[in-house]
C-alpha cells in the first residue's frame, strides 16, 4: 500500500503543487463508520431522488446500489482528498492551487494503475456528497474528498460485469 501511494505521489501537477492527500484506513471501526455514512448518502441518492431515472438506468449495467459492504470487508480503503489551496509555511499566507482537479485526477489514475500492478483490486466509489469523509477523518478545511478506493484481493465469488470499452 505504501508503494502504490508513493507511485501516485510521483504524479505531475500544476505548478508542482501536489494538491492531494492520500489517507489509508485499515481500522475496522473507522471503516465501518465510513460505510454507514456512505450508505446513508447513497440511500438518499438512489431512493431519495438525488439521482434521476436516467442516471440510475446508466448504473444498471454495473449492478451498483446503496449497499457498500465491501468497505467493511477490504483490508484497506484509500481516500483521496484534493487540496484547493495551502498555506505558506513562513507567512501563513493562503496559496491557491492551480489545476488541482486535473492534477488530482491524474494522480488517481496513477494510483489505480499502481494498485492493479501490485496484483490488488479496487473500484471507484464517489458517494455524493462526500463531506462525511472530511468530518470522520478530521481533515482540514482546504481538503475536499475526491475519491474512495476499497483495496484488496478479489473475493472468490466476485462479480465483474462484462463492460465493453469503446474503440480507440
């Protein structure tokens, strides 16, 4: 896990500001707390009207729903936070981060690739809204949740939908 995080940390970034934080969680109680909060938000998404019918139909082929038991099961979850700004160490002046969305996206691509190259599996989980992660993990105000990645080996009965890729 340390190696995959180090790999993601080599990602290029706007003005070399490296506007990301990778938080690894393996504590079972903390993972369960995150699962419960994620499921609460997802239930509102799926059943409370946040996601319209068209959006839900687009997800049908993947077979996803508001239940996220894998968060409890996997040995690790990696939560990626984007840093919208930082503070100068000497002056405490607020420093905006440039191209942080693109930079964090590239770092996440490298992270997912490194996870797969290490022989592990993951899936992208982006519960919306994700503010509960900031609160549960006690992150500073300049960090916003970007992506949650459960990481481990595939279960013996793991179902992977046969999704087709578009031609390059």
